[in-house]
């Protein structure tokens, strides 16, 4: 981060500034008194000055929750003591307890500078831990206990903050954290959880309360020194020490960690105390969340002036808050409108003695006169304040109102120590007063930035100091007071008029008690119109006409929502929210827009003759998990693989054939429907392509014999020897012999006599019992010959041959077995790892073995299977699973005939050394001619003793947890610049690898789907069936050498922009596509002969380091989607050290990039796997951002 130091900010006082023009929207608050103590000194000073005054009262916690022998000098004064049995501590006691805890944490190994993360409710534990962190000079990271189930958010915040200690609110939260991020939790220096008698902490977690008993006497502590340093070591200036990290969740992406220093927090608290006119006699009823900056400042702000913070309950409870006001005579009540309304509406509100209340602090949203009046009518409090603040700086403005007479609402004047400037959007130029613009804020309590430098463009520096562009729309009146209109990104532009959703929401809430969120949706006439999504529709709901009438009277007709929907209408239980509870408006807007589109589609479909359009829409929705309309452009959401899967669904469900080219050329769903309506049935396969013969194959049927009877005799003998011991015979049970393709037998197969790569999978059915599952498997396997095959070495050692067994009862009973019932689906998953139910799917055993079981908890069935990778690839497996799913959903479904794999395998073998294949090999070798000069580009580096021929059983591979990121501009890249998702991911991986090695090239292998007829001329390809429908593997792998633009390689006059880099990768990909089938082993041997033996060695090494694997899967929230099945888990081993499995989910701005790395534990640790995957994601996120398309890639790389 860059920016002025705190010293520079202090020097930039108002006295040294040029006078401000009172006609422009800029005001600087008065300077704070100097010097302002930093947070640590401020807390220590208050504890000493007000040692015997009450500081902390926790009405929900017993006074003996922790055993501490406090010195008598810290005991409460008699007038402040109470007979109540709940916790009540003085300032001196609170600071003493914090010193004890700091000592205990230090004894556990925690050191200065190591952040402490908490998932704590309101209470003593939070208050003491905050102070202990300050004493230890450890950044304090308060997090939301309700967010522990959001794995992505938890991992992001704990890793970004660098937390080395974790304190969980209870054993359940601790267990969820362990489940979510086990590696991060296990790496913590301290793991603590408060343990009551009924709780049991997870293994390796310590009892939080025991920490108070360890270490030195708290009286010996010096609060102003780091306690892992000698007494004579220099003490770092506390101004720039990180004190608190507060995560602020935006509405579209992961939370950003705001860095608050000792100085910024100290200035913030002093400014707040002056703005609210606090004295030592003030007490706050603190029921605000402690992971929000407002909750933190309220809890601390009353303490630093000698006042008291009262926690009525662990989390907000209106009855508890009313008891606190009554029993503890609270003077202040911090609230947002929803909390205020809940308290005022409570049955005991009218009878509660609220005479102690001096002020109610409102904020965080639009405040109306109705809210101000409620302070008086509901709680009989004469004064309230409305303030403006942000996580980045608290407070900024404040206004006091008489709750009985106020007529105008604003957020008030700029407070001491703060600065406000309202600028034209996307500029730093202040607008004249009275005009709307974006709020820019500054001051000594402003953070200097976010962890990791995120959103750095939101900050800038000038002669007054550092400024933050908030994104909020504000208006400054002539007297300098400020009014907030809403968020710029939430504004709805209706016919040229700005509509603030917050204004509509506030009126619905205050006047009609309707909790709603308002977003804008497309309108042909107005551009955008508001739509309201009501949280809950009760039985006494007002008619829409009445709601409209109230809104017109309050705001005008332009502010009336076009439609009112409930969450139930949208299929939601709650609004989409961030981990901190903010509503994700962008996501909600997308959901509403899709819902409106679906309503429009139903109307459109009814107007089209027949049901073809409706059927296609349903198929696209089922395939993608997203909504489409008749006018949806196919190119926006479908690549070749998606189109292939759609084509298969059309053939299976509608009995009509359409080619992939026709799908894409049709352009829209409507035009697809028009094309299909003219066709009545599916094309059949060309004659002779799928011949069903009687008896076993002979010489002319087996391509690898090349017509030689002697070779056929050898094959027959070899196969017979392998299958006889299994109870099979050549004459009755062998259907065909196929040659294997190079990658299949060299990389995935059994060169060493043992399977190198296989997958195991656990699946349960949603409705089918064991017999129904067994029947569906029988039919599906009959249609997929590779699922009833095994691999043998060829007569000359290579290539290996694939033996296809007949789909008869004998084979099926051998390959598919029934096992004892399991209690739960997860018990099936455990069987994948037990080593009992599967022999390795290995030579000469079949490539596919299945075990079927009843699942007692559901009364349905499930299966586990093992499948050799040399018998399938992603497309072939997806096709098999879709067929199985269709049969389970509707057992009478007629499965379409797939293109037989034998035709492709024979073509590959017979043309493997053809002129076309030789040209492809030579071009690949030419591309790799300088490979040996790029050894430093390999990543990760393989150990010197790494065994490239390790078997499946020998490899220690694992799947890292799935992670994802939103890529809202990806569809624009594709539609505007023809950049498909795969190219973006490829670019991100290349840039990541280069950043790791420091090289100007990236080297990695890349899996290609290979769905073309190998080595045939284009005119021949078009006369053959579409390879996308092959029932077998065609996967190929290419070694990529990607030049990386660097700062040194890009002059200022000719930089390589993001778009240029992406387009160059696409051009490279397109030019290499015709050579994708170049035989792997011929490339290897050619490198050795034409370049050098070391080139072949490096080729093998590079192919095993990193591999990019783009998957053809359909998911929702990262989980595979099926109609009649539920996927649970895959266990796989890997032939590469780091396999980057990735896929794209959703469409349009709802696209998400998902990753699940498969890695070899001998090379890549689990922590590395997660971290590297995340870094590639960050590159992808940066590349797809439309704002970066013209930026220089070289500048970012270095």
C-alpha cells in the first residue's frame, strides 16, 4: 500500500490548508486535539484513570464465568456494585483480565504481529480478547460466527488476514471451522474455545478460560511493549501498527479486509466520543454485531471516556435490550431501523422504564421521519442522532434531532477529524453544493487500504491526505450538512431519472412495516424500472394498490415498483447475502431478471405453434441450470462441448437430430425450434458403422492384425489366457478387439503392467431401489462398450489392445455386484477408501467394476464403482452418466445409439503413421524445438527420486476442496471478442506459472477433448458422424510453451494488453488444433531423434508437472446436477503432480469459475494446492475484468 504516513496526515491540519470555497461540496471538520492517543495507550490510560468505575456488564453471563482473583484496587466502587449475579467488571478489572489472557496467549506461542481471529458472540470473551490482542500488539480480526459454514468466505478471510490464533464461540463453531478449513485451523498457533461443563472442545483445542490461569502476574505487564521482546529492545511507533482488521463485504465479491491501525482507531474513538458528546456517566446498550465496525466502535467508544458497555445478550434480543435499559439504566441505544422497530414493538416496551435514555443512535441505512418519531412514541427518548460512516472510517458526519419536532432528515455535519468531498462520478472534482455526487471521505481515522491491496483504485492522495471513494451518492446543502441518496451501483435509471432503491425500501419499512429489497429490471420503454421483493407476505397483506398509493404520496409515481414479488415467488428462503449479512443486490437483480424473463418466455412459448420452443427451453435449463428465453443467443452460453451435450439431450428426449454446427448457426433458441420443427426423426448411423456380428471377431475385424492371421492367432491365445480363469471364453464372450490410442496406453494405461490412473465414484439414487438401479445399469452398460472392457498388452508390447466383452448375463454378474446395505450415503463414500470392495481396476481385470447397495436412511439405492482412465474421458463418462440418469428418471426411456468407439479407435491406429499424422508430429516437434532452453519454467519442480511409472496404488493423490470465483465479464469476452472461457483459464494458469518461476515462458500440459476423426481430410470428416457422440475416450494432451509478456519485453509504446494476450492464445490454440492427435509416443521419440535425448526427458518431466484439465460438466454451486441421481464423491489418482481441474458454471454475468485441484502429495502439499488454485483464480478474475482489457499484462506480471 502507498499513501501518506500518520505523521504527514497530522501535519496536513486545517490551519496549513488553503481556504475552501464555500460554494463547492467540500467540508473539513475541525482538527482533533493533539496528540490523540493510539488505541493501546487509550485503553490503558482509561483503565488507570477510571480503574474502579464500571466498564463491562454482561447480563447473560454469570459473574463467575472465569475464575480471576482481581486486586482489591480494581474493585467496583460501592455505588456501582450490584447484587445481580451476572458479570460486572470495572475498567481496572477488564484491563487486568486482558493482561492475564495476553500472558496465556503468549505462553501458547503467540507473538507480536500475529493476528487473532475470533468467531465470538457479544460478551466478556470478545471484550477481553480485543484488549489482549492490543496489549500483545496482535491485529484483532473479529468475524461473524454465523458465517462459519461458508467455506469460501472462511478460507478467504482466515488466509487473507494471516490469522495465527483462532477463538471460537463454542465447540459447535470450532467443529464447523475444522470441517471447513482443516489445514488452516491445524496450522494455528492457538486454538481456543470457551468450555462450560456441558461442552467438549475438539481435539487440540484448549479451554479459553484456562488461558487466564497461565503466565505471569498481570501486574507485571507493561501494556506499552511487545512481550516477545527484551526490555531494552526499541519499541516500534504504534501509529502504523495494525490494530484491527475488519472485513467489509461488498455485494458482488469476497470480503475485503480493512486495515485499521492504532492511530486510526484511536482517532476514530475520540472523534466519535466528541460527536456523541459522551461523558463517563454514559452507558450503551450494545446489541450490535461485534464483527461490524459500528459494533466495535460502540463497544469501545463508551469505555475510552470512562463510560460503560452493557451486553444484554449474546446477540440481539429485544426483550434483553429492554431489560438492560431498565435494570442497568442505559443512557444510549445504538440501532438500525429494524432493531428500533423490534424493540418498540415488543410487548414490554410500553411498561419498561426508559427514562434513563439520553440518545438513540441510528444509521447504516436511509432514516425517515417515521423512524425519528418512533424513538419518542415507542421508547420515549427525546434525542436521536443520524450518522454517516463506513467500514473504512467511523464516524464521518453526525446530526442530532429532537424526536418530537424534527422535520428534515440528514446525516448532519462533518465531525472533528474528518473531511468530506462530494465529486462528480468517476472524478475527483467537487460538484457545487446542492448537486448530487459521489461521497469521498478522508481524515485521521481513515484506513490506509485493504489487505492484499484490493480495490486500491478506490483510494487516492492529495495535499489534504488520503481519500476514499465510497460509491455512495450524497448531496451537500449550503450549510454543509449532508444527505445520502443511496449507492451508485444500486441506482435505477428510469427514463433518465435516478431512482434510489433505499428510499423506496425505507418508505415501505417505516410507513407500511414491509421488509423489502428493491432492484432494477430491464424495461423496453423506460430502460429500467424498480421491482420490490418482499421478505414475507403475511395474511393481512395490503393490496398492491394501497402500497402504490402510499409510495406515490411519499416519493412520487416514478418510485412505485413495477411489480411486487415475494421470496417464495423467486424460490428463495432469504435474500442472497454476504458473510456479514449484506444483501447481494447484484445477485438478487439477476435472480429477479431471470424470473421475469421466464414469465415472458411462457407467454412467448404459448404463441409458437407446437411445443418445440418450450421443450428446447426446458432442455437448455436442465443442461445449464440457468434460464434462457426464445431469443437467447446460444453463443453466449454454449461452447462446442455444451452444444454436444444439448444435441444428445435433443436426440434422447425429442427424437430429432441436429448437428453441433446447426445449433450454433441457428443463433437463438427460437431459430433452433424452427429448424427442428421441420424434422421428424433422428438420422441413423451410416451403414456398416455399427455392425452386430454373431460370434467373436476374426482377422478382418481386428485392425491391429493388419490382416495377418498369425497375429490374430496370437491375440486370440493371449485373450483366452486372460479370461479363462475368470470364467469367460473367446467364442461366447468376446465381442471385439480395439487398439488403444497413444495417450491411453502411455499415460493412462498399463505400460508397467499396472493401471496408472483410475477413478472411483459414489452415487445414490433419488427414487430407484436396488433392483431398479441394477436394471438401469444393465441397459446403460449395454450402450457403452468401453464399460465392459479391459486392457491387455499388444503382441509386440505396444500398443495395448482393448478387449470388449459381450453384454450378457455372465459379464454383468461379474462386473456388477450387490453388497450389504449401508446406513447413509456417506457410508458409501467410505467404501471407496477401504481397499476391500475393489481389487484395483487393473490388468487383466475389467476397466469397470460396480458395487450396488441399499441405503437405509433413504430407502433407495446407491453404487460405488472403479473405472480405469484408459477406458473413458470426461465426455464419454458424462455421456454414460446422462444415459444412466435418464433411465433412472424414466426406465422406459429409449436410449439413442452412440457412435461406436471402434470406428474411431481403428481409424487412429490405421492412420497413426500416415502422411497426415507425420505432418502433425513434425509440427508439434517444431513447436517444442527449444524446449530444453526452458527448464527453469517448469513448475512445480519434481523431486529427483520421483517415479514417473508409479502405479495407482503407489501414488498418494488427493482432491483439494472446490473453490470458485464470479467472472461477470466472461460472457462479454466471448460475445464481443470471441474469447472462450477455456482461453481465459489457460491465460490465467500461464501467468500464474510465470509468476512462480520468474520466467518469460510458461510450460504445462493441456488436456484436449480430441473429438475429431484422427488424420482424415476435412471433406472426409464432414461425411462421418459427429465425434462428439462417441462412446469412448478421445482425450489428447499437448505440451504448451506460452511466451509471457513482461515489463522488460513490453515497451511503453507497444505494451501487450490483456485482450491482445488472450487473442494471441486463442490464435495459437486454433493453429495447433489440427495437430491435436499427433501420436504421443511418436512426438517423444521424434524429440529424442531430431532434437536431443534430453528434449524427450524434459517433455516427459513437463508433462507430469502441471496439467490444465477443462471439464465438460454441469453443476450448481459446484455440485454435479442430475435428475434422478445424487453425486457424492470421487476418489482418483493422478499421473501429474498438479492437475488443475476447472469448469464454468452459469451464464451471462452469473458465470462462476470453479476449480478442484487433484495433486500428488509427494510434490504438492494440501496448503500449496489451495493457495495455487486461488492465485490462478485471482489472475482469471483480473483478466476477465472489462476495466483491465486494455491494461499492460507485463506491468502486472512483474
